[in-house]
C-alpha cells in the first residue's frame, strides 16, 4: 500500500508530525516534494498523488486543498494544525494512532470514505482544475469604478446581472470559506447543491442555492476603455487562476470526480464554533 503525505509548507511542526506518521504506518510512504526533506525520502509532485492508495494532509484547510489538487479519486485524510479545520477531522495529538488505524483498514478494504463534490470552470478553449471550495469570476481590481459587468444564468435562465466585483460559485464545503466572507449562506455538507454569491454587487440579487447539476454561466464584460489595461480572472480554490478576455462566457458546473475523504467523520458544527 502507498500512502502519500503532504505537510504544510514552512511549518516545522507539520513536518515533524508528518515524519512521525511516516515511521508509524505499515506502508510505502510517498511524500510530496515540499515534505520530502522532513521525512528524509524522495519526494513526488503533488499532481502525482493520485497514484497512492491514501493521502494524508497535515496542516490546515489550505494544505488539504493543495493535496486534493493531485489526489484525483484517491481518499484524503486531514490532520488539523489550523485554526478551524472544516476539512480536517483529526487532532494532532491523535494523528499518529488514527492514521495508523485508517491505513490498516484501507489495506484490508474496510475503510469508510465520504465524498464531497467539486466544481469546475471552463471557457470556449480552456478549463481550470476542479475546485473543492469555489470558483470565483472577478475583475482585476475590486472597489468603486472597478469590477466587471456580469450576467448570471442558471441552466440558461437569467438570474441576475449588473456591475459587481465578482461572482462566486461555491460547493457546500466552500460555503464556509470565501463565500462566507462575501455574506453568502452557510450550507450543511449534507445538502446537495451549489451556491451563487455576487461580490459587492450594485443592486444585485441575494445569494442563491441551485441544484447540484445546474450549469452556471457568467457572461463577463468590462468597459471598452479598460479592456487594454485590465483582464478579469477566474480563480479555482484561491490558488489557480486564468485571465480571460471580455466579453466572454465562463461556465461552472459540478466536476465528474468528487473529493473522497477518509478517516473520522467531519464535525461541521464543532468547526463552526471555532469561527466565533
């Protein structure tokens, strides 16, 4: 069995815990390139973690999202070193023993795995990697006189349009992240759907929860006087972005492959309590 380990970059505590986990599990340990020195093994690009049978993320939600980029359909288990940890159910003091047990159960084919949907953004000739939290379509700059002109359609039907800093399409998992900071609603992870939230819209509509299989199309434009100096962007999970040339359409819909989460069940309400 191959177990990938991805530790938070620049965090000695995460690196030390990753090394301890690596020594404890009865499996071939495969660290990503930034974790390799801490574990003293040859590293592999995070994009190749899908070749493992299980991936362990040691850090906060950002580290989990980073690991998920390359895990594909491989289950991911999160060890929480962050402040909130919506995606990481295992406390650091329990990590070594819990990971060891999860590895044993996976090796025996007896491990429970939960699935979380992802969303993917695409244009006429491009596509971004799937996002676990959200896709954001936004102007190069925010604030008065900036942003984009956006027309938002759900399965072809017009929902809203006008000047806005951006449009955010989030999964239930992502409702607690960027979506929440833009006054979008919290969505329990057991609810199947997508959240559309406008960002500082000028006379826009309230956030909307749509069905999980809906296609959200954002028609993006900026005044012609700004087109030569500003390019709107599409961003997946705050990490991967692409500039787009307006006027153009950005289509967002559920990705084919969900994130598969291993280990203890996530406690949504306990994590919410840490937001206070």
